[in-house]
């Protein structure tokens, strides 16, 4: 019966595949099999795949560049749609980009056009503009929402294409309406950047790349930052005395999650094939064929220790899929 269904699907979606390993499509190199897998290269591809999934009453998961994800070792039922809608177009200081466009490529294309605002995004592994907007990605004090003009999205429930202006995107810390409402799938984005000297833009990109190379564990697979840096202040006098650095963080209104984890003594901790990176404690890395359960155990352990030590529950930035 399943074979017959698959053969029918191949007629409607010739590029659809069955039992595809998702670890090959995540920066963690972790994840089980997708029951059905399809790469959408256009709006028409996306719409057609969604219609078929609805026809068979399958769950749908939209996959971007595969960063910031932890996919279950059990894999995913239904249809996984890999967003590969590309394209970059510049008009003055405005930039149109398909959701699957690589963020680093977009940063360098903006440089070539003398446009500033995406320097911080260069060097983020496998990140796409769609994923960046979904989670309101940020680095070096800049958020993707700072430069958003509008976002085009498909409503999976109604199959309507909707345009959202910046306010309607409801951006907040590492969040957006698209992250809150999983029925909305980002198709394309329009950014509004600022003109600047190409040499200055290039220099800033160079600085950010050097910072990442020096301070981030780029030699091992990871999902990027594991936890959101808490925008909190610690007023406990005992903690302020024991950890004087907290006073500086209080002034900034944000505490690095890596610092909190480091002070619990967990930096370098290994469970299975996963490790809290010795280089940066807010990265959990895949050092040797890690399973999703290894990473999840470390995440829960870090949350427990930080809560006990500092009274702060770390919010995971990594998205848990299929658990």
C-alpha cells in the first residue's frame, strides 16, 4: 500500500524522496529519517507539495538551512519540505531575497553593492534569510529585524500568500510571528539597508569573522548558540559578591548564557558523543557521532545547574523537532 502511494506521489511530485536521512541537512549532523522529503525551489513547488500533504493528511515540517535545530533520532513522519527558494535582487538600498538564500552570500552581495547592515551575518554556518527572520537572528548587537521591510509568507491552513510589514512580524528577542505560528512559511524577504563605503563594510565583516574563528568552536558540528542570552539583572548580593562580573552584565541588561554555564563548572562536560564546548560554553558540539538524546541531556543539565546557581532558567535557542 505504501509503495503504491509513493508511486502515485512520484507522478505528482517527481523529485519527492522517501526515507531520507535528515542529519545530512542539519548543522548538528544529527537526526533520523524523513518519511517523505521534497526540495521546494519555487512558490509553485511549495504550494504543490503542501497541497499533496494536506490531501494525504500528513504533518508538514519546513526545513531551512538546518542550523538552530535538534531533530529527533526517531526522525519525522509526514512530509519534510526543504526550502530552496533562492534569488537576490537589489533595487537602490532595498534587497529582495528568497527564503532559502544563504545569509553569508547575502552579506557579501550587499557588500558588493555598497550596502551595510548585514556584516554581522557573514560566517554563520548554513543560515538562510528565512531562518534568520523566523528566529530574529542577531549577533554583535544587531538583529535581522533592524533591516526588515516586509516578509512574504504562505499560510499552510488557508494556502493564501500574505505580505507582512515589519510591525506585523511581531519581532522580539529571538522570536517572530513566524516562530509563534507554525502555519506561516516564509517565502521571501525584503530588506532595507544603508549605503556605506565598501572598505568599511569589508573591514567590519573581517572583524566579525575573526571573532567567530577565535571564540567559536567551528571545527565541530553544532547548532550555533544553544541558549538565548538572558536579558535580566541579578540583584542577589551574595551572587554579586561571588561573581563580580555580574555587575557589568547588569549595566548592559544582558547576561551571556555561556558565562552562566561556565560558572557552574559544566564547560567541557561530555555525554555520549556531545560536549559543552571547552571554547565557548553556549555551544554544545557533536564531537563523535552524537545522538539527539546526548545533546538534549546536556541542555537539560545546563538548565538545571544554572537555575540552581543563579536562579535563571535558560531559554533554549535551539528548536526541538520530533520529540
